[in-house]
């Protein structure tokens, strides 16, 4: 399946998971378009100062892969700064949050894989 960017569903979420500001989610492929056990495959953009609040992943895992910008991630109590090329994997009941602590947009790939 080929898909042009203009055909990908885009949504804006305010204060996502009790975070700050707006989060843009561009769904590269939706769960209905995928055969595998994937709940989310998206490009996520957070402006400076915006965040996705703390949330837990039960019976699934989420991967953040940083494409551009600077992020502060709390991965189950392990707080780190991530830059382009860095990644974090959270799942199996653990929690995480992410915040754009830089001066430019934070752009990342987000993938949520479901456990059997």
C-alpha cells in the first residue's frame, strides 16, 4: 500500500494525557490499515514547551524515535534528554511522558505494539 502525506489523517490534541499545549498526530497508517498488532504508527509534532503527560502502557509497548528537536523523557522514573536518533521503549505496565524542552519543534515517530 502506498500512501501520500496528504492522504494521512492528521489530528490535533490539546493537553494530551494532561500534558501542556497542542500535539499534532499524523497517522501514517491507521490500525485498520495494518494487519499486524499495531495500535499506532504516527509522526508526532510538539511545539516548544508542549508535552504528552504521564501515562502507562499495559499489555502493549510504545516506541518514541526522535527525528528532530530536543525532548525530556520520563521513562518509568528514568529522566533523560533525547536528541535526533535517540529512542525510548516503554511497556509492560511502565509509564512515560515526553516534553519538548528545546526551541524548535520536536518531531518523533510513535509506534504502539500490542501484546498477544
